């Protein structure tokens, strides 16, 4: 379990299967930026925006579910579920079970790819969705998570969002 200084000002950046291979796997589709570089960029943007970003990646759906459960009470989750978006029912249920906003993101435009990628079982329970913006989509998703968290806190009674 991650120890964070202030859960309400912490965002989980969570990457699913095969994303550990960013930068070398199918560069024509995913680019040459590595996952480590993505994590550095998002962590840096998080500091600029006043939040801590905790990064994690797993090829196992169960491990992703566990990490989402850890983010209960956090500001939110930026999630690239990879292929689990298309059939990860346990992942979908985890997203639905936590009150933290989850923004699903994909590097590629999944709608311009194979038809099986056009359906996401996780998107209907996500607070937002970003796709097709390359690795810049992670930064957009972080901003979206923070916006959704602010909206959620305001709706819950105007709690300060920092």
C-alpha cells in the first residue's frame, strides 16, 4: 500500500498491460516516449498543479484492481487500462466501487483501430475519457481528474480543493 502525505491531494497514475513496453512496442502506434518519461512528465505537472502523483503499472488485472482500491479517498485516478478496457469486468467494477473520479485514457485513437477496440467496458463508469492524443493525453487526463474531483467536492458541500 502506498503511503501518501495527503490522500485528498493525491492522484494515482495507473497503467495496464504492456504499457511497461512504451517506447519500444509498436512505435508507429504508441510513439517512442517511454513509460518512465510519461511518469516524469505527469509527476512534474502534478507538482505544478499542487498534487502528488503516485505511479504504478501492472500486466495483471487483479493488481490494477488492488491499486484502484488503494485510491479510495484520493483526488482521483488516471487510468490507461490497455486491453483490459475491452473485457476487464473486475477492473470496471473496481472503478465503479470507488468514489474517486477515474479518467480513462488511451494513447492511440482506439476508434481508428480494430473493431474489438471500439468497445470499452470501463468507460461507462469512468468520470472522463481521453483517447488519440498520444502520450500528451496523460496530461489532459490529469487535468480532467482534478476538475472532476473539484466538481465532486463542490457538490458534496463545498469542501476546499486547494
